[in-house]
DNA sequence: TCAATTTACTTGATTATTCACGTGATTTGT
DNA sequence: ACAAATCACGTGAATAATCAAGTAAATTGA
């Protein structure tokens, strides 16, 4: 008697006849993430900031300057896309782009004073959303979630998609 | 002596001076979700299917027919957007749209035989990705993740953004 | 009953994103 | 040393998504 698989998955995979979408982990992952972005989008609209701008400002708050490549990777967005986002952010005086002095292929993106002011307001908004989102969660639950998400991402990036 | 907050959050909120982005749960949520979609996008491209098409087919595999509103809500996408997606899917003979006989405001979306055939192939691809994504996870860990994501989404949708 | 709302989309115009390609700068290999 | 490869973008053209407005059908309330 042989097992069907070496590692039993808690939920049936999409190609299983009894697959149940509403229980599917990756469906729940996406739907939750998009719901979050949808809700953030609404409150951001109220202060006239779009989601990509908020995300870039947040990254620059974390690491200033950042390169275009870094921003692209950490937002999981095509480089050409964030180039465009940066262009309109520069028009709005939220960031400045300067060619790196050490490697003139790379563009360093700096947050401006105005950008920093906007970011401070956005942080308060994001903080409120965070508290709402994790209401009723214990510290260890939040911790667990972060660890699980990290491991999941590592699995997804390591060995892109071996056959 | 008073506590700083009633419920202690495991990770500091965005508006805290010692905030650390790489540990932030919602940043990890989005980055993981987008990484997943990015990887899926690559393998889907190889079979010439775009991500929105795949998602709609998956929903129709789960519930056929679905209404435009259902598809919009379950994908967390603006209705006008999925209307467009459905138009191009109909052009590709993957779905059919019919006005509901009981309520002629609603459009029922049916998967076609061709759509079902394409979906079967996509399910195999999605299954491979799923196994890769959760490699090394125990059943209970996967279970935990689904429960946490569900609770998070409930928090995000209930009382949209009080204050 | 019938005017006012609400619901469930659809569509035209606008905006955003991505693809494919190009450019100039650095690295690599011999 | 120097040709070939790679890297880090930027850009024009194409595609996709969103907003605002509109339509037709159902529902609500006086």
C-alpha cells in the first residue's frame, strides 16, 4: 500500500476533482491582499494619493535613496512601470532622480521634503488600517503570519518554476 | 503607569519611529501575493493566457454560471474592468454571456467547452505552482495560514474604514 | 400606482501599465 | 586590452484598467 503523495497538502490542489476554491490558500492570499489594497486605495484617494505613489514613498521612508531596481524588486513591479511612476512623482516634487556617481547606469531616487511630509500623513492612515486589519490577533498570530508569508515567498522565488 | 496601547501589536505600526518595513505583515502580504502572481504570470504566458483570464476561468470552474458582480467581488476587481475582460474572453470563445431570464439586469457568464479545456491545462500548472509554494509546510501550517488570511480579510471588509 | 432609488451592468474617454526595443555603462572572459 | 555579454535603465507603441457617465430593469415607499 503506497501513499498518494509524500507530503500531504492540507487543501486539495487545483487539479484535484474535489478542489474547493474558497479554501484554497493561494486564492485566499490574493483575495486578502487585493482587499487590503482596495481598502487602502479608498482612503488614499481621499488624500489624493495613488497606491503606487504610496508604496514608493513607503520604500523610500525605509531606505533613502533607493535605486530604480530596488524599487522595482521590492514592489514586484516591472521596471518600466516604476520608471513612469517615478516620473509623475518627480513632477509632483515628491522624489528626485539622480544618476549614481559610482555607477552611471543606476538611478538613485531620493525622497524630497515634500515627499517626507506626505509620507508622514500616509503613515498615520496606514497605521489605522493596520490596527483595523489585525484587530483580535495575538502577537504570536501576527508573528506566525509573517513567518509563513516569508517562507511562501522564498519557495516561490527559489528555483522559479522547475518543470 | 499606563500601557501604551490596549492590544500590543507584534510589529510596530507604520507611524512608529522604529517601524521596520521588512517585518511589516501587510508589506509581506502584498509582496508575497504579487510574487505569486508574477510567477504565475510567467508560466501562464508560456501557454498564452493572461492572469485575469486564468482567474475568471478558475472562478467559473468553481461556480458556473457566475454573474458579473460575483466575478467582480471574488476577484476584487472593478466591474468595468471585468466587463472588459469578459469581452475579450468571449472573443476568444472561452466564455458566453447571457442575460439572466429571471432578472434581466444581471449577466450570467458561462464557461464554454473550449474554456473548460483550457482550464484543465491551467489547473495542472496551478497545481505545480501550489506544490512548489507550500513545499516544506505542514498541513496545520497551511491550515493556519488560511484561517489567518480569512480573519484578516474579514477585519478589512467589516466596517470599511471607521474614523 | 408610480415617482424615486437602487441595482447591475456597459461604454466612451482618460489614465496607467506593459511589451519590445534601444542606449550607454560596467563586467567578464580570454 | 578589448570584444562580448550583462546590467540598469528609458521610451514609443500597444494593451489594459479605471473613472465618470449612462441605460435599462427591478425595488421601494408614500
